[in-house]
C-alpha cells in the first residue's frame, strides 16, 4: 500500500430508502455508527498522531455525505488496524456559521459517546464468556439483595444497554439521589466507587417505568453496567 494520503475509493449514494446498500455495508464493515465514530477522532489529538496521519488512508470522502445528511457541523473518524492507526478523516467546520474548516488534530467533545464505548467493552466481555446478555442485576450484585428494589432484580444487561431498565433519566436533576447523598458520592475516593454508590442508591428505589417496556435514555443504565465490570 502506498504510504501517502489516499482517498478511500468506496462511493456513497442515496436510494429511495435513504442510504444505499454500499453505504450500509461500509457501516457494517467498520462497525462505526456515524454519530459515534467521533469517539475515535480523539486518538488523533494525541501528540505525534497528526504527523502520522499524513501517511494514512483518507476517509474524508466517505464522511462528507454522512455529515451533510445528518446536518452536523463536523464529523471525524479513525480506523485502528491491529493496534495501529491506519485510516482517518475529518470534514466540516469548527462551528455552525463558520468558514473555519475542522482539522484532523482538532479535539472533539465526545460526550455520551462513552456510552457506546462502554457497550462495546461489555460486548467483548460477553464474547469472552465473562458476562452474559441475560445476566440479571440480582446475579451481578448479590451483595445488594437486601436493598435492591424487587422490580430491578430481573433486569438484564440487555435492558440496561438498551435503556429499557426503567431507571430514571436524571436529565433535570439527580432524583432519587438526595443532595446529601450526592455530596457523599462526590466525596468518594475514585470514579469507580462513585459509580457504585450511585447505582446502589438508585437501585434501592422503585423503577420510574416497568422494566422492559419503554426506552428512557440516560446515563444511569450505563453507570450500572460499568459498575458490574
């Protein structure tokens, strides 16, 4: 393979149902959802990787139509092959209304993309036989059997990862966690202990919806999942 920056030759197109078969194949091939692949761009912000990017396969042509279709200001992606950065690209502008083009070394706020990272790591642990998709909270937290609300005991990893566990969204506050409990959590010595205490408190309260019936997007399901690990 030529080491110079190479345009990726896969073409994108739209059909009457949205993305073409070729486009869907690209997503399956790299297993990178369009809105989550910005997570990997953070790797390109590390010292030395931008210089290395001059020798990579350029994914910009693949990203351009996705960025436009989703009406995003910018989109970046990277592909890791055997632990080595082998392809990368970035398109768009640094903010809406600006003409300043985004660059490969620009940092991206990855925000809730860490949920996708957590889910991917859980998938690896399932493949290794260390966890199961149908593992219940009662199995995962036997030490909480006396404090966990009964309605949560049969909730599975699948429920948690699909945001169907009935857990509170916490988009406008931390209920059912009280102000005093929040101070206690923040005073915990490590992020791991903070997550565990938060899950402990929330799981002691009744679900806000019947588990398995409704999607309620939030951070707490993934907090509980990460605590299991």
